[in-house]
């Protein structure tokens, strides 16, 4: 089948819950992907930051092939010889005390919600059924029913009720509103350090310091969803490091496997994960030896190959380049590390047509929230590749 046939077949047989750019990819290596016609693109989305390490990283691939020939799945009915190493390495790299492995990001979020509710009843003493969790407007935490119950995006939420109760929504970045939402039944706050899907929204300086203080004072568990911001994307292992705070519970996923396999984890610095006893939570695939081996390699190359430092320096360099573009249609350029966004003026008529123009020039990026182009290349991007990318973006957006 050629690209047109493949697209037609997808349209005919698949559910239309996505509207991808019409580029059919067949191969990836490092920052590059190739389509079925052999055209090369620089990937500035990195599968929503799941391939921070670059496409098909050889060391992660090697770990996957090796482990897949030995043992892939035991279920948690038995132990496997990869899980302990995975725990040890994740805990060391993120400064955590306890780890609970899951698969998709949404499952990690669900796990955290279950754990903090139980913690609220058993440890904090919240009356049964009254637990509240504070979340932020314009959040993105995944697609399960409980998660979309507290989404403020009509596309994500409408038509899927009845909804899971127990969530209180406050504006992102507003510490006073956060303080006002806390009551004696508040068990947790669930927040993204930077709102990615909302268009790379960075909260005002001092916001998280205040949120951290409020959580500590009021015995509220602070859960940071670092599924997109974590593992080097912002130029630090975890984005919380930019704020000088530590979450009680940290959620990671996406790049935890370098894009090879769904692997997520709930990391805890508190007593929260301790409330889960045998039989109260689980997953057939969570913590399987293949996932553990892949995740171990994915974490190892992040640090061994200096990807996090590169994200910091190349992120700054990329942003400088973007800011230097002379354009009538650019409203804002923002970002941290290699998590960046260019917001266009509404008169530009939406970001999607510009993403198509960039695609024609060999750069893949994704529009988000109508007017924003999100840019998040693999963390291995070089200076020359940033120069080239900025040049293409200038050609499309510049005057
Ligand atoms: C992608 C993402 C999720 C959901 O992860 P899935 O693996 O798609 O379930 C949750 N939170 C954030 C911040 C994300 O970016």
C-alpha cells in the first residue's frame, strides 16, 4: 500500500479519535523519522516527549532485544530479577523512597488518585467518601473516566458522564485560589509543573513554593504529574528542580521507556504508597521484566549520554533562535529546556496550516489549542540541527 492507501484504510477501519497530520512514517533514528516515500523529517514532537532519547536508541533497543529473548512477563504473582534493579535505579535518579510501576501515564495518575484517597481516610482521618483532590483548569492527565471527570476541555469531557466526584478545580498558577480551595477533606493536589497540552504554560515564579508550603501546612499530598516534563525534557531530571521543591508523589511515564514500550511509575517520598496492601491495586503488565529492562536502559542513556544537560543548553539556544525571528504573527515564544511553544496571533488563522508548511520543509511539529505550535525535539538534538530548525520555522513564520 502507498501512503494514500494507508491513510484511506485508516480512515475507513479505525475509530476517528485522532486527527493526525497526513504523514505516514516508517522509520526513525535519533532526531529523524522517514516517511513511506523516503522523505526525512526532523521530529520536533518526540511522541509527546516519549522519545526524549531519540528514535530507536541502539542501547535501549539492545536491552529490549536481549530481555525479550530471556523473559518478558511473569505477572506479579511471581517475582522477576529485573524489578529490584528498576526500583533501585529509578529511586536513586529521582530521589524517591518507594516506586509503583504501571504502564500508561493515565494508569499512573489513577494509581496516585487511589493511593491519596486511601491515605486520606486511613492516615489523615478524612470521613469516608469525602476526600477531595485539588486540580488545575486546563490540565491534561490522561483519558480515563476519572481523569476526564476533572478536565476543563469540553472535547475531553463532554458526553462521557456520569463523572467521578471528589475533584476541585482552581486556576493554574494562582496560589491564592489554591489556598482558598483547601479544606479539612483535601487529601491531595494534582498539578503539572508546566502545562504541556494546554500550550506549554509556565506558572509564575514562586507559585510552586507557595503551593508546597500550603500542602505541608495543611497535610495535603502534593502530586506532580511529570509524565511530560520529567526525565530531562526541561533541562533537569525532574521539572520540580527548577522550582526548588519536592513533591510527595511524582508521576513519570512516556520517556521512561524511550518510546519502546509503555512504562510508567508512581514515585513517592511519603507514607502514601504504604497504604496499598496486597490485592488493593495492580496490573498484569506493570513491573514486568521487559518493561523494567527497557526502562533501566532508557534511564541509563539519559544520564550517561548527557542528554539532560544538552536539553538545558540546546533549549536556551533554540529559544534564542525562536525569539530572533521577525514575524507579525508570533504572539509569544515560551519554554523551559526543550519543552517549547510558539503561540501565534489569532489573525494567523490557527497553527495547523503552519505545521503543514513545516512538514513540507521537513520539520514535524504539532499544533495545540488552535494557535500554538509545540516544539519538543529529542534531547539529543545538536546545535546544527537547532540552527536548521529555526531556519525552517523562520521561513514559515517570518516576515
Ligand atoms: C501524556 C500525559 C499523560 C497520559 O499518559 P498516557 O500514557 O497517554 O496515558 C498524563 N499526564 C501528562 C502530563 C501527559 O503529558
